[in-house]
C-alpha cells in the first residue's frame, strides 16, 4: 500500500470534496472518513505521521462521497451511543439527537424499575437500524426490548445489528397506520416520520437521494399524523403508568404536547436537545 503524511492525505480528501460541502463540514467529513476507513486518527494527523491507505478504495469512496452518498453508507456503519451500527439505504442513519432521547429513557429506566414488580417491556415503533431498542437493551439490565417497522428490509438490517452487537431484541413487521399494537408494554418509543414535504427544498441531497423517504416525510396538511395514530394505539397497549416517548420536529413541540394531553396522557414533558431545540417529548398514561 502507498504511504503519505497524514496531513497531506487529509488535504487531498478535502480538496476532492470541497465543491460539494461547506468548508467546516468538509473538514469534519474528511477527518471522519480517514478515521473510519483507514484508522487515521487525530493523533496521527497532529503528528503528521506517514500512513498507509488503499488508493483504489479511496478513489472509489471519494466518487461516492462526491455523489452525496452519506459517509455511513460508504464505510458501512455509523456510530450510535458508542457502538457501531450497520447502515444501509433501507433505514435512517442514526442521529445524535436520537442518542439524547435514548439517554433520557435510560435515566428514567432506573426509576421505572424501582416502581415495577415485573420485567419492563419496551416497544420501539419504526425501528429502522434497531439502534434504539438494541442500545436500551444493552444499557439497561433486565429490559425486554422489541422493535417494529413497516419495512422488512429495515427489519433485516436491525436483526443484523442485533446479532453483530450480541443484543437480545425481537423484531416484527407492523404498519402502524393500519394495524394495531399487539401485546402490553411499559415503555413505547417512536422516532416517526415528521418532516413536512415542503421542507424537502431545504434538505441536502444525501438525505433525499440516499435515505428512505417513507421514514422521513409526512404530508404538509397533517404533520402530526404518526404522533396522533401512535398515541391513540399506544393507549391500548401501555400498562398502567406506562410511558410514551417521541422524538419530535423542533417546530411542533407544543402541538404534540397538546395532542397527547387531548388523548388523555398526563405529565407531558418537552425536552430540548444540546442545541436548545425542542426535540423529544415524554408522556404517561395512567
């Protein structure tokens, strides 16, 4: 394999992608790419260490990145809560905001378990890669985790991640808009589609071309569609004092809160993410 000083290789990647992404974004992307693909970390870059790399593979990868293919699809995985999750176009790439939702649930879990006299049963609706239930099951002792999705391809991906990460999570197919939730759960979670179609114009092509629109967009005239349907069906599936958690669109926090209250949920709480945006909500059904 050829060798180059690490900084020179970094500059090469940045120059190749400079016309596609903004300056700050392209530098971060280049650093992540070199770390993920060739294990060239910040220390090697700081010391300008001569590093080995596969030139043919890098040229192939850069062509994909120039075509706005997400980095996670190029290298095959994305980081979530300190673990590597396999990423494929059939499911949304795990996002940092969802990590914050998972952290909130983990913090609450200890309180929930102290009040319950049975094993806690959890359901993730629209599970995608399975990152939510897999992480929660691995981080929370004694939790029984389940995930459902309309897409069989996404479920197959979630099962691969379960096997790879040695988790114990069950996955089943469910169209939440037309089917009922089977079973009883202490916690129901969903990061449903919540981006209005009109927002497509503002989104980067790496989302529009390479991630499933079914998991992203909702009709302009009914942006709360999934929140309403899930809330109505969750009432029948939640155990006494069960908790419902959603990731939400930053612009619809108060609307989702009002919807949950109108459906009979109590102690509805909106939580902001690290960017101080309304990004998640929790409600209890008593």
